[in-house]
């Protein structure tokens, strides 16, 4: 875990990625660049990480995805460390076509990480079909996330991310641990009729063994 100053020095101006992801205009997205590389927006009261050029595809992703990412890359206190958006990748459709599927079945994955050694990660994956299910989700599967009911040692930042997923309607469908680390899996979507399986946007939170 990195340590941040309670009141880092302002070294310039910048555009607030948190505000942009929420769809706000340029005026409200004017922000301060901090000495530690993060962005502070007085209007929103958020400290956010920057978005690398390699991940700017996030701005063309559906609002449902952008709203969640905005909350994951921003915190309210200077001393807290938010997640960093590291990549947004999509298949080229060749694999889907080879399997007799269409462009609506091409998978997109949004990757975020946190920590000096990138030991906490989030991957949000979905297809166009998944997003259709996520737009009208149900809660007939999985469970609402409750840290006290998880038989894992959940880091504060992962707990916070799980809370943001829960507020967005995601349901916890799996939790496990092995010798490498631990994992929580969430789904925003619906149960497949006549099955225990689900389809929808999927978020996987992983962290190294503690």
C-alpha cells in the first residue's frame, strides 16, 4: 500500500477524469494536479487517478460501465489510494464468428489495479448481450455483499470496491481463496431460465494472500 500525504502539494491544473466519466461538462471538470500525480477536484470533493492513453477507450463505453469505474478510481480523502484504470480491451470478433456468434458476443474487459506491487485487481467483463441483461437486473441469485459474512480477510480497498459494486446492483456469486490469493466474483444481470447460471456484467476482485 502506498502512503499519501494528508495535504499533497498542488503543482498545476488538469481535467478531472472522475467528472468526465460521470458525463459532466468542462467547467465542472477543471481540477488541480497533485505532486503525487493524482487529480483533485474541489467541486466533486474527489481525488482520482489519471487515465492512461492506453485506456481512453473507457470514454466510449456505456454509461453503466463508466459510472462504476468513476467511483473506483476516486476517493474522498487525500491519504487514501484509489484504484488505477490500467486497460480497456475488446476482442476483434474473429473468435466470436468462429464459434457461430455475432458482434454482440465480443467480450470487453476493463482492468483496474491498486498497490505498489499491483496486488489488488479488479476486472469488469461484459458483452453487448451481458449489458442488455445488466440494464434490467434481478436479485434472484447470489447474495448482497456483507463483509462480515465472508470467510476471507478482505482488505479495506477491496471492501470499498465491493460496496460500490453492491450500490450499482451487483450480486456476489462466488468467494474463494487459494495459496496465491483471494477472489470475489459479482454479477449484474439475470439468471438463465431453468438454470443456476447467470449472464450479465461480471466483476472479479482479486488480491494476494494475506
